[in-house]
C-alpha cells in the first residue's frame, strides 16, 4: 500500500511537471528604449501588448532616460548583459551596427510578409543600414521645416513664406520689431546634436555631406545666419536654446519664423494665439537642391540575443502597429504606404502635409560609428562662425580637418 | 599567540587593524579606480573593450592628442579663469560676510544659518535657476541691470563668447559662498577675544587688528578653505550642463566638463581619462597645500 501511494505521488508529480513544461519553455525578451520614462510611448505600449498576445514570450521592458541609453547599452554589451531588442536615436545606430553589436536581419526582412524594406522612406532606412545590410527597422521619423506667423507676415506685407535662405533673412529683417519684442526668426544653433541637426541640412543642400562640410554654399548660409544674429533679427540666444525652447518664443509671438519639427505641432495648436503655417526648409538658390534633417528612432536586435526568431517576431508586431503611432503618440511613421489620418484641425493637417513632403528630402546624419565626434566638429564650426571667432570658411575648413582625421582620410 | 591576540584587543595590533580597515576601504573605493583611470589614459580604449583590463598600449599618444585638440588651450584658459575667479569671489565675499556676521547684532547667527540654503541645493537646481536669471531676452539679471541703467541693451550671458564663462563663474560663486563663509566663521570664532581686547587697549584700529590678529590667526583656516575651494571648483560640473553646455564654441568649456564630454558624449574614453589625469595633478598640488596647512592646526 505504502509503495502504491508513493508510486501515485510520483505519477502525479511527473504529470504536474509535464503540465508545467510550457511555462519553463517561455522565452524572455529584454527590450530597452527611452519610451515610458516621462510619458507613455511607442515602445512600452507595444512591448506590453506583444507580451500579452504571446503566451510563449515574456517581455521584460526597461525604460532608460535618453542621455543614458547609449552608455547603458554599451556597458551592458561589454559585460554580456545586453538586451535582445533596443531602440536607438538614428545617428547612434551605426555606432552599434558597425561593430557587429546588432543582428543582421537582411534575410529575415526579405522573407517577412509584415516588414518590407521598400515601404520605408530612404533616409530612415539608410540609418539602419551598414555595409549594404539591414540591422534594424525605422521606428518613426521626423524632420524640420519653417514655421511662420501668418498674422505678422500679413502685417509686414509679406504674402508667401521664404523659399531661399537669402529671402528668409530679408524677411527676418522686415519682421523684426524690437519695440514689441519680436525677432524675425529663431532656430537652434546650440552646442549639441540639435545644432548639427539644424545645420547639416544646409551643408547637404550645398552639395556636401558630413564628410564634406567645407562647401561654399554652407559658408554662405552661415554668413547669412550670422548676419541675422549680429543685427538682432534673431536672438543671440539661438546659440544656447534648444529647439523646444526656441520654438517656445515663436509660440508666444516673440519670433515671426521658427525652424523646428512636427513634434511642436500639438503644443503650437494650444499655445499659439495667431494663424500659422509651415513651409519647406529654404534652399540656397531659387529652385536649388533640397534637404532636411532626419530625426526619429530605430529598432534593432542585438547580436548577442539567444532568441533571434522571437525578437524578430516582436519587430514584426511593432511594424504592424505603425498605422497607430501618429494618432496615439503623435509620431510620424517612416513609411510611404501609411496615410496619416485627418485630424480636423486645419493648421495641424496642413502642417503635417508639409512635413510629409519635407520627409522625402530628409537625409540621415551619418551613418558613421564615430558620429558624435563628427557632429561636434560640425556644431563647433557653426558656433565659431556665428560668434565671430572665425570666418565661416575657416571654421568649416577646420571642421573638415577634424572630420578627415576621424574618417582616416 | 596569546600576546598577539592581546595586542589585537588592546595595543599595536588593534591600531593596525583599524588603520588596515580604513586602508582597504580607501584602496578599494578610491585607489583602484584611480589606478584604472591612469592606466586607461595610456591605452587605446574602444567602447567595446570597456569591460577588459588589458588593451593595446598607447604610450603618451593620448596626451599628445589631447594637447593637439584645437580646443585645448581655450579649455585650459577657461579652467584657470573659472578656478581663479570662482575661488577668489567665493573667498573674498565669503570672508567679508563671515566678518560681518561675526559682529554682535540681533539675528546675526540666524541669518548666517539661512545662507546655508544655497549650499544645500543640488548643483543642477542652482544651474537651472541661474540659467533663467541669466537668460538673454527675458532674464531677471538683464532686467535689473537695465532698470539700474548699467546696461543699455541685453547682455547674452549664455550665448556671448565674451560672457559665457563668467555666467558660470557668477553662479558658482553664489553656490560656494556659504561654504566659505561658514568655514571662515568657525575660524573667526576660535580666535580668543582677549587678543582683540589687548590690542584695543594698545590703541590698534580695526584695520590693524584685522591685519595683525585676524589674518595670522586664520592662516591655517584660510589655507584649508582655499584648498577645499580649489578641489570643489575643479569638481564643479552640474552648473555647466545646466547653464551653457560648454558653449558657445567651447568658450565656457572647462577641463572637468571636457573630460565628461569626451567620455560620455563622444565615447572617447581614453581622452576623457587623460584629461582627468591631468586634472588629478592639479588637485594633488592643492591637497599637499591643504595637508600642510592643517598639519599645524591646534585642536582641543
């Protein structure tokens, strides 16, 4: 009897073990991103949904502040604790993909029904590419254009937004009104990535790129910017203001034009007590080459992952939700096959139409594994020229020397 | 054996045990990171070799590269301006305030205590507040200066290369003032009253009393305050990201901010380490002065 009871117990426990097996076979995916630090975002929301929709996968999501994300991931990668999936700002992506820290997913994309490379805008797609292979997919995108105060334009007798930089400066002079604390224009020439974000497009318009910054066109526009700052048509504080604060002065009516991106639109709808519109970034000559900055984050799978199949399934799930990100989070999908929904707010819909057009001209920063150093050379040159420490041409030439050193030329 | 155990409980062994515990702590928490940092400044450090100790040897190449950076001399100049004027401002105003509050008037000690508020505040908060005060177009300081008729048009403290380093110096003086004042107040309180009484009987005026009694008696305190001030100023980091971010065009970048920027913004860890080793030499000199000035301190 005793033996039987023991046998029964053994059978029961064996059965229990076999029942419990699926739980043991669960795959854990670690996903890191900046979303969810201060407000709900794309990564935290979709990670949770993916976790709940898949019995066999457990998602451990971690929100990391923007400033710490790259450092934290570097450290984790160096010590073998890297996440499976991570979402980087697009210029930071090449730092990882070029060193073999990201998983090559070219073949997986080719076989995927959900993710198709041809659906993505070229700029964002370039930022996840390295050496002709895909190491990730774009998460969302943004760019910059010129916001302009239609009321102030009408008051100054200007009907159309500027199409060239020379025109922008000419208008800025007309729109400046010190008595009412109105500057003609505002932008961000800050000592940081935002500064490069706003200035690199100019270099690209002039036929250059991050590897060729000392162009005549770029020096010409830099001189124009300096003219605006020197004459008080733009505040000297453009050198220290970030884009969000700079555009804040536009919203309060203290600047008639502002260079910034679609992330401003929701706040502007609420704050701006005037009629406003958005125009494409001006060109250097009438009808000249267009360019604009490319912002936005990318998704990637780290090469150290033990579950590449499950991780790619997660990316497919995220990509399948792209049609929701504008409505829920105000982010623009980096895809040409998704139509943005109409919101019914006239200024907002008009603005998004312009930004959508501007996105076709947006070019990525890099990609280069030492992007941060290149970026510093560029914004240092911009600031040296704007503060008059060096003529624009010399400043850009010095930046070129520094960049050549980084590129090993 | 028994003698050994006995000495552990009460004797030389006990002393060694106590000193040893402190030394182990020091070596583990300060010594090893320091050596690691020095080692890193002689190596080629890649972001993906961060976790390993053995890396390609670079010799003095990192030092040469740092000195050859276009910003090097500008940063050196800024660092000296920042350190010298921050310390000077903190010390002189702090000393003046300490002397002022050493006078007996109602509420003297209470008000002196209130000065601590500036010292208790985190650097980032102080930086954010000063960032608003010093703002160009709508800053409080510009409004006041214009109201007083001192300036005609706005001074762009944070964006004008001629003023950016001074913007941080002003904020840092404010931040370090209370610390200087308190330490100096303690020194002042320790000077025996009868010295002053005797001097007064001999007919010494206020300036003579200050010059011949206060200053000499305060020598070791002043030495300590200045050395701690130097260390504190070289450590001051929070104000830079909060006020100027080292800009415009590096005109307000100092060594400690540059080192951080190299390591954690440009991911050039070797250069970051190299700059901090260069600073270490400076702090070392200050520490020697500090130790020497406090050696003669009479306690009890």
